[in-house]
C-alpha cells in the first residue's frame, strides 16, 4: 500500500515567489516522523526539514516550512522567496518506523 | 568531518554475475539504510540496520539481495545473479539513531547490468 503520496510530478514557480509542494501520508502508527529532501541534478540527497508527529508547531528551517495538518495527514513543504538554485527534485518521506519515500516533485524555478 | 562514503561509484557488470556494494557510514551513527533509485524514480527502501538489532529486511526485492553490517559500521549490499532490472543507483544513508534523526546520504553507486 502506498504510504507517501506526492501528487505533483512537476511544478513551476517564478523566482522570488513562494511555492507549496504537496505530500500526504498514510499510517496507523501514532508515532512517526516526516522528512523532506532535495535532490539536485547532481544526485545527492539533501535533508531540508523534519516534523515529528507529536510536534505541536510546524517545523521551519530558513526559507523552508512544513505545513503539518495531522488530521488530514498532510505535510506540505512551503518554500518562500524561491531561488534559481531551488530547482531540483523534492522528496517527502515518512518513518513509522520503516522509512518510505514519495515519488517526488520536480520543481523548476523560472527567472 | 567525513560524510557517508560509498564504493564503487560506478559498477558495470554482466547479467548473472554477483556484485558487492560498500557503504561507510558517518562515525558514531548507529542507523544505516540502503535504498535503490531507478532512473527518474523515487527512492525504494531496501534494508535498515539499527545498532545490534536484527535488520529490517522488508524492502529487499528478492532473495538475490542481502546485506551485512560488520561491527556496527561498514555495510555491504550483495546482489547475486544480477538481472538487468537491478540497474539503478544504490544509495546508503546513516543517522545518529532511529527516530526523528536526519539521514545523511552517500553519493551512491550507479550499477549497470548489461
């Protein structure tokens, strides 16, 4: 069964604008963690942000924030003030405790 | 400090041969993961080691795949009797422990089965 769903295979955003990348998940475990990773064309996986299922506040890391809606089982990534260097694949992942990744969203930032 | 390293970076092998892929995690990291990423696809979980616990092998696609972790550090992923569908990038990651800890990924091994 699919545990992590990213419904946007590709997204475009204008430089300096904000963009939201969607992620929904499915688990019956009350304790889980949600992650977002960035994979540029060079191939390395770069950790961006983490949200624990018991965290009361949405996680933020610089220009990245995670819009955590527990009841809806969604963990969308918001990137503010997009930069050209943000163009990459973005993967949502969940640990419950197995680690599962979504299929990814390719973000392209337009100048 | 040193990150996660993997070797070889590229491996070309003939169908039916066995291959071994190596991962050196970050020193002190007790959790180690193997993933497979086919071209243009997401990451497929393969196996997970946590300390001295029995590994979680639930993601291994067939009995041709196996992995070991010696001394709680270096790990080797072995693929026996390789098939063309095994061609992918194999990524290793380590983290301080299980739970909500960031995973640090290695550069991957690109395996091509001809």
